RNA sequence: GCACCGAUAGCUCAACUGGAUAGAGCAACAGCCUUCUAAGUUGUAGGUUGAAGGUUCAAGUCCUUCUCGGUGUACCA
């Protein structure tokens, strides 16, 4: 038995009551909502929508339904509030159902078969390999991590992929700077994180280029050499690319970023050209006098879009639809999600329309999970000018802040302290970014942004450790059963109701690809726990039965807090 | 110019996708630690949801127009 059971039973009762009250009326579906807290109920049903068909006021309909309603045994009472009927479940039934479910399902509590094992391929991170990861990538990675976990929990079969943009003029800039200014240097012997080393070269090149315009020409020559497979150039490119990957892998590991598949633009950039010429023959694409190939998207509200240049080379979007087709062939997916910033909204609109025109029905199942830029108070981050918030540095700095504020309560060994500070700082960053809806841009103030009080990851983690602390002091053997009818306090009921909503929240987050739903949920649950904690005792209760019931309740809250944090890619520490 | 996105308390964000009196956090002020971790809790104050129309039983949410901010509109990626 689970929480859905209540909903289904209530709907059945409502349908029966409706048929009795209005025998001649067309049957309609009932929607059950979660009522506002002050109604002190578990489910609510509004009757506005029936009003027109029945030519009766919603209040009267509610009354008549109420008269004809046969209450299921788990129902304590039904109260009419205007056009609404509010249903209150017997606390004992609610508690037994919810708590048993949580304790049985444990780390799987919240999961459902909503996604029907549909195979979803998620592309995220996809950096340009000429510089270290910055705050923009951090948001991308965090959204990616979280959406992956949310979709998995909602019953999807999720695979992940990263497309490294590892070729092109930007890469050559770092390479040329290395060749010209730092030949034979090695970041390892210099003690510099290798991706930072390459990024510094990129910044240095941009500076030198301003004073010395011939460098622009040289870097273009280098790109041509690369495309011509010049041995020396390729070797340099490989050496520097590997430095970057080495650095990325450290950052990825720290953030919890993993991929099932990796693609490299250097290997995929020719994809799509063949498709383009085939589409040209079929008349889907058209050719201009200079030989360039185009698609006309003016009927779709877009422009004409170039897919092959006059010189026969392809462009970004060509590679992208080629790549999509390739992924469908090699990996296979029923749905594909691109986690990419909103400056590429237009690009993905065009991409999906091209795929559709090429005749791929699955184009409708491609989705651009677009997210807003992360901006600084001083404006946009520009890597060429070095005005970026570096991902590694950010994590280090926040960690230092956490360390300064620690050591107050619990005793920690040196390594424990470091590990805990790491968990808290990463949690603070993740929560800060994920609590905002992806669509919105984030203004990041380095001094003020990362907070450890109020609606933060730290707060949720702290609530978790407090529960852990109580359970630890209670002892090894936690009860699985108890007399749940003893859970009658308002704070206990609030916790039960919040627990019961978890699975529904996960579904909503999955539908909207929206981690902020989960962040809000975890905060609400933590907040409800804190209120309970402040007002009621557990361990020093004389009533053993009540103590057991509360221990079970707290165990369930602990599990659900941990699960919700996990959906955000945040770890739940045992003490802090 | 055109297209897309955003605008909610001083600041940062929510609001079950059209439902009940728009909720939290920060900052401010006033309380609560000999009691399970005070990174906590209680209270006060803070709103014409950018503006004006419209749709309907009901609009922060949908439609139109406008204002402000952002992004895109490249034979860059």
C-alpha cells in the first residue's frame, strides 16, 4: 500500500457520489489538489469546473457530493469550504502507510515508474577544451547531474554524454602561445593544474594578439595545419588536450560529474556533410551559386540557414544534426536532452526543425534544456579578459569559509574536518544554484552569494545531521513498527504530509526538468523537521511507545532528506 | 528591425502549470540555549505580482499592446 492508494480510493468515492447526486450528468474526472496548510487536510477537490455543465453553483455541487459521499475507512473527515471539499486522512492510516513505505523503500523512496523506462540521452557539460571550467560550466554540470538523478528516480532509463569542443581556432590560440612563449614547459613540473595552465596561455595569447596582429594570421595558419593533419601540430594538440582533460577530470570528480559516453568534436565535425548532400538531392536543402548548401526555414519563422560553406566545409549546426543522427544509430534513444545555455536557443530551434525536415520523427523528442547565464555584479564573464569565476577556485574558497565557521560543536579529526568542509561547501554551491529555476539568469556576487543560513544546502544538511545524532543516541536497533496513532501533534502531521508528497514532487521536477522543485521540497521538509525539533522531545520521553513512533518518523524524514539531497547531487553528512 | 527569455517584499527566490487570504530566506527590529547540534526557533514589519487593457466562476500564471533588462539574429562555436 502506498500514498497513491488514498488518492485512487478518494477518486472512486467521488465518482460514485457524483453518479448518485447527478445521475444524468456526463462523467467527469476529478482532480485532487494539495490544500493550503491552514485547511489542515490532506487532499482537496474543487468543483468549479462542473458548474457550467450542471447549471448549479460550485458550492451546491460540493454540498450534494458531500451528502452522497461514502467515506472510505481511512478517512477521518470531509469538510466543505465553499466550492472545495477537503479530505482529512486518519493520522494513523497516513502515518502507517507513509512511514512503512519510506522504511521499506529506503534510498528508493520517491521513485516511480512514471517514465516507463523510456530511454533518455542527456548531453551536458560539453566544454571547449582551451580553458578551465568556470561558473557557467558549474551551473551546467549541476543542472545536468540533478536532472539525470531526477529522471532516473522518476523511472526513466537515463544515459549521459559529453561532447568536447576540442578543435578550432580557440584551441590553436593556446597552442600557438605555448609554441611561441613556453616551449617545453610542463604544468606538472611547474605545479600548475594543467587545464589552468592551458587557459592562462589562451588569455596570454589574447593579450599579445592585441599588440601584435600578425599572430592572428599565424593562428589561422595553425588551424589549417591541424586540418591538414600536420604531424607536429597534431602532436602538440594532443599533448595540450590531454593536459586539459587531466584537469577537467579532477574537477569533474570533485563535482560528481560522470558520463556514459564521450564524443570529441575533432572526430564528429565532419558528420552531417553526407546527410546535407543527400538532402540536397531530395530537394530538402538547396544550393546557392557559390556551391554553398542551405535550408530554408522561413516558413518556420526562422531564416535561411547555411549547412555547408562554399568551400565544402561544414559548420556547427551541420555537425550537430549529423551527430544527433549518429547517436540515434549508435546509442539509440527515445528522448534526447541538451543541457546548453540559453544563448543557443535559436540554434536548437533550428536544429530540431532541420531534423524534422530531414524526416526524423524523433526530432519531436529532442529537448533543449536551456538555462540562463551566470553573471557577475560587474557584468558578463569573459574568458578572454580573464574576468571569470573559476570553478576550482570557487570550490576552494567556499571550503575555506566553511572551515572557518566549523569546529564549534562537534569534534573532528583533521581528515574528518576536511571531508565535512568539502561536503558542506559543495552542498552550499549546488543548492544556491539549483534552487533557481533554470530559465532564470543568476546574478552571482562572490562576497554575498554563498550563504550557510536560511534556505541553503547547509540548512538541509544540518537538519539531517541532527536527526542522525538523535538516532545514533537512541541506539543500534531502530524500531520498524510503532503505535502510529500517537503521532497527533501538528508538527508530526506536517512532516507526514510532506513525506507523502515526495514522489509527486519528483514527478513534477522530471516533467519540468526542474531541480528547483526538489531544492524547495528538501528545504520545506527540513524546515518542518526543525519546527518539530524545537517543540518536541524524542529521547527523553517517558512514554516509550511515543518515543518509538517518533523515532520511526525521524528515520523516515532522514531517509527522505537524504534522497532529496541526492537528487540535487548533494551529500548528507552524518555530523557537522 | 525581427525572434526568444526574464520582471513577484529593500535584496535573493517560491507559488502544485488557471484555483482558497501570493509564501520563504537574507537584511532590520524584539524574544528563545543548565534540556536530543543555536549553521536553529518564535514574533514584528515589509506587496497595486513592471504598466494598461482583455479572456472567465476564478489571472502572478493565458491573450494583446507597451516599458525596462538580457540573449540571439554570422560562410563563429
